[in-house]
C-alpha cells in the first residue's frame, strides 16, 4: 500500500467518522444505555464493539472495545497507540492487540462524550502502517439522578366556591438525566396530600379544584405533590413539593345582626349629634365584601340618624333633633344593614341585607326655663316717660307646670341702663328717656331662672326699636359764605341753599324755604323755593354800597313736613364786595376782616410795616448773641480729651510746672516709632529757637516742623488718632525770644546754655540775671 493510498484512506476515515455523525452512519454513533465503542469494517481498521454502563463499579479495568488493523499478522510487529481525551488516565489500549479498557467510573451528567485518536506503527521502523484515525466514545445514560422541584415552596390563591376543574397553579420538577434516552428523565406527578379537594395532572403538574370549597369553613390547604422519574416504574427516583393554597373571599354571605332587638336611652338634655348607641351586623366575608351601610326606616328618621364606622363596620345611631321627655318618652326605630358591594352571581341566594329593631327611651332631665321665643322684637316711641311699658317676655319651667321663674336683664358695665324688667311677670319698662337720633335700636339680654333650682338659667334676646318723633327742626347743612358785588343787578342769583333734618321721615323729607317775617319788607334780597329741598337767594335791587352797609343778615325760615311740622330760622350772612361781575372770595374775606377791625387799607399797611421792622430787629439781635456765644475750636471735644491735654495759661513757670504735673505721662511708649529714632521735642524746639535767632523768625521753619510731626503721627499704624494732641505755637516775626513754652524744662541745665538770654534786650534782663546766677550756683 503506497503513501497516496494511505492518504486517501485517512480522508475517508475522517469523513466517515466525524464528530457530528452523518445520517448514513448515525446508527454507529447512536447513544444506548451503555458505554459504546463502534465497530466499523474498513480496509485498514477493524473495530470490535464492547460496552459498559456508566454506573458500573470498576475494580481494576473493564474492556470496552478493540482497534485492529487489517495489516496486523498477530505476530507483535505492530504497535497500537491511543491519544486524546482521557487517554492514559481513563482509557488504556493494549499496544499489541488494540484492546481498549476503561479504568474509572464515568458520569454522563459531567461529560457525555470523549474524542480520541488511534494510530498503528511498525515496531521495527517506527513508521505508521495506518493513518491516524479520530473517533468518539459516548457515555450512555443510566437513571442515577432524582427529580428536583427548583421553584418551591409554592403558594397559590384561588377564589372560594370555584367550580370543579378550575386551575389553581402548576408545579414543575427537573431531572438531570438524559431526556432523549430511555425513561430516566420522564416524570410523572401524583397527589400525596390534598384529596378530595384538589387533583393534579400526571404529565403537566397542573393542580386543579376537585370540588367547591367555602372559605368561611376553611381558608387554607396544604397540598403535597410527588414527581417520579422513569414514568413511575419500580426503582424510580422521586421528590415532593408542598403547595400552600389559599382561598380568597367572595361576597357570598349577607350581613346578620347579632341581636334582633336593641335597647337604648338618651337624655332630653342631649344636644343634636349625640351618639345614642351602636348596632352591629356580622358578615362572614372579609374586606370590601364585608363592607355595609346602615339605614333607618320609618318615621323616626327625622329624629334619629345612623352612620357607618368603616373600620369596625358598626352602625352608630345619632340624635338628629332634640327630644323632649314631656312630649314623647319612647321611640321604636328599625335599622337595616345592606352589603355595600353585591356579587350578582349570588343574587339568587337571597337579599344581602338584614334588619333589627331599636327601642330608645327618653330620660327626663331638669331643664332650664324655656322662653316662648328665642328672640323678641319690641317697639317704643322716643321721648316716652320713664317707666313706660316696652313689652313682656314669658318663660316656663318645662319640668313642672306652674313653677315660677324669675326674670332679669344682663346689664353691661359700660352702657347706660335704659331698661328694667319685672322679675315676676317679665314686663320691660324704660328707666331713661330714649332718643332715636342717638340710638334707634337697643339689644337686651333677658334671663329666666328657676326658683326651685337657681342653677337652671336660660337666655333670650330682646331687640327694642325706637320709633321716630318729629322733634328736630330742619337747619342749614353747613355755614354758607355769601357775597354780592356792589354793582350787582336785580334778580341775580347769589347763593343756593339746602337743609337737613335729623328726624326720620317715612315719606321722605320735604322742606319749605321762605324769608322770616321780619325780613319780608326788605327789598334787598328774595328767596325762591325750588320745591326740591333747595332754594335760591336772589338780589332784590340793583347796586349795593359798602360804605352804606357792609353786611346783610338774612333770616331764612325752613319748615319740614313732619307731624306736627317744625320750623327753624337760620341766618344767612351776605357780604358786599368791591367787584364787577365775578367775586374774588379772598379779597372779599380780607375786606370783611378789615371792616370787622375798623381799619382802612392804609392803616393795615402801616401796622404790617411796623411788625416787619420789629421782626427784622429781633432777628438781628438773636444773630449777634449766637455769634457771641460761639465756642472756640474743639470746645465740644474738650470734655473728650480732658485726660490727654494739659493747658497752660502763662508763658511758663519754670520747674514748678513739671512738678505740678508729670508731662511724661502724656508720652505713650506705644507711639514710639521704630523706623525713625524719636528726638526730644524740647531739643528740637530749642534748635528752632536758635535758628530763628541767627537767621531771623521764619514761619516756614515751624510749618515744616509741624508737617513732619503730622506725617510721623499719621504713618504710625499702632497709635489710635486720639492718643495724644500736640500743639506747636509761634510768637510772631517781631519777637526775638520765640516761644517760652515750658516743654523743654525737663532737660537738665547741663544740656542748655543761657547766654543767649542776655541778647534778648532790656525786657528780659531780669530773667537773664536769674538764669545766670542759677548757672553759677550750679557750677
């Protein structure tokens, strides 16, 4: 056999023995319930099948098949070699005869097949006599795994009274064995516990209702389902699962009252809304199926009402209207409970409602007196005599007929007592005159008290209306300023007037205007009634003269339409003005004022001029005094700086000044500046003095000195601005002495020379002698 023939044969082997078998040779690779080695007759390889099951106990090794070349002469010249998955560890081959052995127990669930390669070589030449062949060893399944319920525990809910065959839930078990081979993974479901209420489909595991069940009898069931493999045959493995099945509620029960008759009582003093009692109807259902509403049937629904407590499902009977023991002492009502939600499937079972009887007794109570009316309205005329009857209130004791009560009025501390009441008969009378124009209504609170039980008191409101009497005459609504020009013509309107009346007229006010009797003969002015509660004042002649008469006083008569009618006289003042056609009211008032003072215009001007001169003179005096009283600069701040400033009134007193006050206390060490050495003030001033004596007084030197000191103080950030106040003075350009300030007196005589004092002239001769002698003594 040449090399090309071997290559061609190897290709045929690979095609005929693929990892995925073709339909023509699928029978050679078909899985059976044993370990399989496939025999194939070929021109070069010979196969002899032998199998062992995966669960077989391997003590040493088990023969499972043989590989053999057709060139094998059985003389030991050929060597068989096995390679691939498990070769040498799980599978071994006899290198002389090609027999294959398995040495370990195999598990299909861990590895279902193995891929190996076989080769035959010449022992002498170590050359292959057959091409390398690949083959697959499949592990055939055995039933070595039990079923398992992986989704447990199971809980299911189904409505109560569900018909037979209703699906409840489905349970599913799994088996790790091969489902495509044999019956190892074919499961069968059965019911261990749950008969006769439930059943299970053997193949699908669907649990169904086997009969109708009532939740009110039992609401939960425990069902045990068993799953067996190998279709339940003997020797099969099995597993169980527990299913908790709950019955959900449906509205299949009507409400039922616990009692057929209830007894309750309520006091006649109980206010509206009082809870009288409770009724309760039981419903075996739960949730919304047990919800119910209560009603009251019959004529008693106007006195009592009933509401539902949604939490406890109780019916609460409430008082809808006050009850009276003396009127009715007993009530009998019928209460009904009805399911709020009705299931139409159970309407044929009957009405989902129930009724009961409630008897309610009214308890007697000692009630306060009862007025015949809660509010009384009375009327009286204003101006009636004190002690006049206004009206009568009446109250009675509802518990005892004929029991007397006492009446009284609740008076306010801040209001005037206008009424009183007879405590025995309730008659209200006036104690003060009433005026409608002050108050047209009065509110009174009247109390009634039982004589046998003073704690029982009731109140009633009395409203007294004061009727109007025409006791107020009409009058002008305001003060009228009336003017007339000197050249006014006859019949000219100079004023429109109206009237007001404090009285109240039912028909409305109607006023009549006219001139008073004493003015009717005057021809200066006339009054025209407009018949609309207004009137016009007209001139009765042409031309008026201020010199003849400055004011006219016109009496206007106003009459109302009351019963009896009242009349009042109101005076209208007419002022004559110096004008043409239009009246300048300001000028007219000015002229009237002058006329009332008896002054002419020229006289008034003179008086005003005098007043003006007096005011100017007074202002000048005040200004001069204010200037004289002005304080010197910083006078307002002297009090603030009194601890830091020392003032000297003389030119210097020598050493006595420093002994009287230690000026070193004014020098705060914190103001010392580190960036520039501080020189002594006295020495600096002394130096300036000497410079002034040599070159003559110059204010520029002192201005420079002060500027340096100011800059030094301003640039020191550690010193507050109010720490110290330094003052530098200059005697003037005409003095050769300069300043005699004692600031330099703290320096010793050794630091100074007083020879310059002799050069100051005769005025300082005595001073020069004092210091010269002092120096000689010191030396």
